[in-house]
């Protein structure tokens, strides 16, 4: 049938060309990510496609699937290897070509296809590849599906059958763009910097924003898979600073930055200040709950405490639930609760009707931000931000920690803070008011300052976030307190960025 995948094969050997290589750690909690040719080869991707086809059949879902690929030098070849595996498993494959991830999610609805497999490494550096998968629109796989997929692929439990077929949908982006832009034009002429870091979103973003009535200042929208300026990730300060410079140079109303596969949107206000996505979420929640009374929102554990304490949200009857970080977890929870929207600090936003279809799309987020400004004609983006109660927040900080050990480290950190709370201990000089352990540990002390430690779901890293409603110094105190605990674990390496 097909060889059982090996965890390691040496490149430039007969075995590398004749056997599948799939490193087990590439199966993450809610998608798959590998270093191409170091952790997976093309035959390994083919095995992944066969395994995905087998899983779809096992779950009793119609074997019909949408696929597309992001703009990296190797993504198309990976997609075709995946397609060969899917077809061998008996799937009908709908190929939409070069696409942002939300275009593939849209195609599930537009083409009435139940499943999706989008070839993308999202915001990961060049060298990485991966697949975002789902078999129940608008949801994507969670830990249960990913665990079963891993078993099928690594044990070569393939159920190859006949009936596989392939259809390429020509000029598909035009259908996606038409769907996004069939809305009344903005009354307010907004000048918008659209920054794409030379990633896939650059092929579509400027025309969408122009079509809704914006004056667009394109920034690094030319496709270049070497990413010559910076990695397209709107959480990275390098990208945010480039957007800031363009906003100030052009006196723009807002700067919008899109990640490598277009499902996230970062924001810089008219003064050049970046607004972290959780604060953007609070601003959008204020705007949306003013129109839709008693609105329900879902936010991830990395997000600001303002969702619970903001007096405007309280007055408008908005309710918020905190949930696990990760696009699949958040998408599922937003769907389960029938929430108006879900907001994740990384910039994944999930809008249900009437704003969206429940999946994360950076352009839907960008349109929501523009419409929010349109509904506040006398106010700038900075005005809307300044209207929020003041808090001091860190960016997402990620110390290196190997995939094999990161969950053990987080378990130990959770136990540390649980024990400390039981013993009446203090964090940064204050008693612990609340521990949330739904995803790592979020420690809130008496004055409302908090810190979070969790394992990254898609990289060999931990995730650390701190916030204080009191002062910048208290934010630094919380970071020091959590960092001291992390430094007792030698497996925890250097941070990608700190405050």
C-alpha cells in the first residue's frame, strides 16, 4: 500500500526520496506545522493527505475537500503532494490555487464543500510549512481530530479507495473579493495603510479596501516569498514599526497589518501607536454591542481584563467568556455559545452573523474596524483607544522551549501558582485574587494586575503576557515575578522579545 512514515530521514539519500518522513511533533493541538525537508518530506505530505482522507471517511463526512496554498517558494509543491494523497484516499479535491486561508474557509460555503485543507505555515518563518484542516464548517480541527489524524498517518492506517478526482477553480479570488465587498460604501473617506509584509494577503487586500471606499496606501503588498523586509506577523514589533512610519508619513487614519496567510489583522492608530488586538477587540465589542443589545463575546486567556470591567460594555449589557487560546478552540467556543464575535490577542477574530460566517478572516476584521470608524464620524482611531480605561499591557513574549518538554514545564508552573495560592503566598507583593487554568495559568492579583504562562500550540515556545490596570511599573513587577518562576526551569530559553 504505502510505507509507514519514519520520524527522521537523511536528505540527499535514496531513503529520503523513496520513503515518507513525518516528525510526530508536527501534529499540533489544532493544525499541523513542520520544517520542510527537515521534519517532513513530500512523501510525508502525501501520507498526510491519505491520512486526512481516511479520517474524513471514518467520521462519516462526504469526501469532498477545498484546498489552496499560501505564497512561499515550496507551498505549491506541498499542496500537490497533499492532493495526490487526498485523491488516493478517494476524495474529490477543489483546488482554489494561491489563496489566503479565509478564502479557503469561504470556499467551503460558496462551493458547498464540507472539508478544507489549506497549505500554510501562517506567520511562521520561511522553512516552515503546515496545513489548517476542518471537516465541519466553519470549524477547524481540535485536539481530538489531530490526535486521531496523527495515529492514522504514523501507523499508515490508510484506506485508499477509488473515486478520487480533481477540479481547479479558475480566478477563484474574484468570488471571495465580491463576497467581501457587496456592502454599502463607507460614508467617511478613510486613508488606510495596508501592510502585508510581502505575504499572500498583498494579492487581495488593497482592492478589497478600495472597493469599500478607502483610500489605500499599500505597504509591502508585492508578493515576495523571501520576505525581504520582515516576517509578515502583525504581533512582531518590526512590522508594527514599519506600519507606524507609513501612517505618520502619509497622515493616515489607520494602519492595518496582515499576517502571512491573511487570517489576522494588526492595527496602528493615526498617531502611529500600535493597538494590541485585545484592545481592538474591546473597541469593536463596544461598537457592536451598541447595535446588538446583550451581545455575547468570547476572548482568549491572553486578552485584557477590560472585557469584564469596561463600564461601557457593562452598561450595554455585553457578556464575555474567557477561553483557550488557539484559532480552533476560539472558533469552536464562539460557535457553541452563539456569540456575536470571538477575539483573540494574536489578532484572530471570529465574527458570526451579521458580520461574518464564524471563521477568522483578517479582511473581515479590517472591514469591521473601518465600519467602526465610519460610525464614529467625529472620532479618530486614537480617540476610540483613549476612551478605553487605561491599562499597561505587554506584547506576546515567547521564550524558546522544546516541543517535547513545553507542556511539562507549563504543568509545573501551574502547580507552583496553585500551591502558592493555597499557602496564601504573594505574587509581585500581592495576594492572588484569581487563577484561570483553562489554558496554562492566568494569575490575577488583588489590584487586577495579571500574568499568563501557556505553551504555544504551533511553535517550540512558551507564551507569556502581563497586564496591569494600575501602572507600567506594576506590569513590569508581574513580568519579573513570572520570569523568576520560569528561570527555575533550565529548558526555558531566550525570549523573542520582552518589555
